């Protein structure tokens, strides 16, 4: 098909109404990526949670949704319950729905529980509301479904920023080397009487949290909502308390003196399988593997169509590439439902497919850690023959033995790598 014919077909057939109907129908089946670049990134840079098939034989209570390894560590005493006086602030409370505004309220905040390791910082904040505050809420604490601190900043004694609410970055002149890249999820753990307890699960990406001895917590707003769909951490919420909370939390020695324990490969049933790294932490074990010669006959290139090639050849200022045109989604969607593309994606799905779990010498089985922190990566080598794999598992210092076995299921075959604790 000539370029002129393609252009005319696009102009004739992709009216706004037709495009919207087509997009609405296909969005019910899958979310459509917005560009060819996104497709390529999706296929060749698959990182994130790695899924396993079996449930771990040994399962501990998954405290706060942070993973069974963290839960086990907490059961073994890896948790701090600070003895601190509540931080009380004179507060102004405003209900945006009713317009009601009340001043001179006492609102207290303290930390009930704390867990900090290399990858996780979980804190339970205890917020106590006054009678007047509950009147503004027009209910009781049990009627509140979301609560967050949209301007919170947490620094340690060395001025490392271990957490900062996203909208606060513009207000600080920060040393990038002292800012820990973090993500967060939160939920209300308790709602009773005048008390609201919210858990902040703060987690790192590839970086590690510093071995902080104290955490300095500061914020000036508390957002509250009775709507469970509202994200109060982002600055939304029909009820806002404005005050000044600034307090310190001591981190216990067992957390700031935490140590990593390394393991090295002792043996492997497959000469092409190697354990590149293996480290046990208080709350989990991180394993990195190199699996050579496990991939066969991957497609050299992603399938394409004449329409896609035409679109890619257009100048960047073309009306078809203008922001909001969404034509790329339309033409790529034709490819995504083709048999050629399905065969292409299946080949890569098969290449990435691998199941890994750990066994200690007591025969206990440990799966990868399920929690808020992104866990796991799989990367195909440049020659498209080998696969590198890494993930955190729920085997902790409390479960480790002198030897640990990594069980790998790939291409219908089971192999084992035996690790041994590295000598001092």
C-alpha cells in the first residue's frame, strides 16, 4: 500500500467518533499502550513482581502487608514500640463540604510501632482527635476511611531524607546524594473512639535505607476523608487539620546495627546456572541468578504493519503525532490483536517463564516476598540466549541455616544450586 493510500485511509476512517468507539471497546479487554516505544520497553525491560505457583510451606502472619519475611522478623522481636509523649499541636480544622471551620483544637500524634531495615520503613502513627474535631467530621473515628499527611518529611540525624511527600520536593533545596528514593502505601489500622491509627509502609527501590539512629518527623497537615476512594496522601480530603507537628523517634540498636550475611555457591546441578549474589537480611533473602543457554529462537524483531511504518516515518510535528491525537494507539491496536503479535509475545513469555524458591536445611520452603516494594527482575541477555533473575524471598536471619538450596524450574526441568554461608 502506498503512502498516499495509507494517509487517505487514515483521514477517511479515523474520525473522532469512530476512534472513540473502537478504543472504548478494546479498553474493556486491555489497557492500550500509547506508543511503540512503550511496547518495546514492555517487551525488553520486564521488571517487577515475579510470580510463583506454590504457596510457601512456612507462612507467617503478613503484618501490614509488608511480606511474610517482615512478619516473621516482627514475631521474633524485630519491632520497636517507642516510649514517647504525644506531640500536641494547636490545630485549625476545616470541612470543605460544609464550610465549617474550627480553631483552637488540640490534636496529638505519636508513633506506636516502628520497623526499619535496608528496604522497609513501616510506622504506625497514632492520631487523637478532640470532641470538637469529631463534631466537624460529623461522626466518630470509625466513620473515617482515609487519613494521610500530605506534607510529611522524615530525616535522620545525618540529614538523610528517608521520606518526603512528593509535593514537598519543590520546597526544599536538597542534596540528591542524601535523598532516598522511596515509594509508599498506607492504610488505617484502627478507628475507635477518638483515635485513628494509620500505617505508613515506606519502601526503597534499588537503594538501601541508611542505618539511622533517629528519625525526625515533621508535617503541618492531616487530611481526613470518609470516602474510601480518596487519596489523602496526595493532598486531597474533605477535612483538613492544619497545625505543626515536629518530633523525634529513636531507632533501636537492633535496627541501626543490622548486618547482612552473604552466601556463596557451593554446587549446582546445571553447569550453566550460577548464583551471582545471595544475601540474608533480618527480613528476607535477596538472590541473584544467571541462567545461561535457556532460551531458543526468539523473534529477531517485533512484527509491524504498513500503517505503523508510515506513522514512524512522519516528522515529529505531524498532525498525526500531535498531543491528544491518539492515532498511534489506534494503529498499534491493529497489530496487538494479530496472530503474528500473539506469537511474538508468547515467545517472550516462554523465555521469561521461570519458577524459583528456596529451601533451608530443615526442609522449610520460602517463596518470593509479596509486599508493597517492587520485587524481582528478569532480563534477557543481548544474544537472547540467557536469562538473569533476581528477587527477595521470605527467608530471614531467623530461618537461615549453614546451607540454603535454590530450586529452579525452567523449561520443564528442575535444577538446584546449593549455597553455603560465606566465612568471616
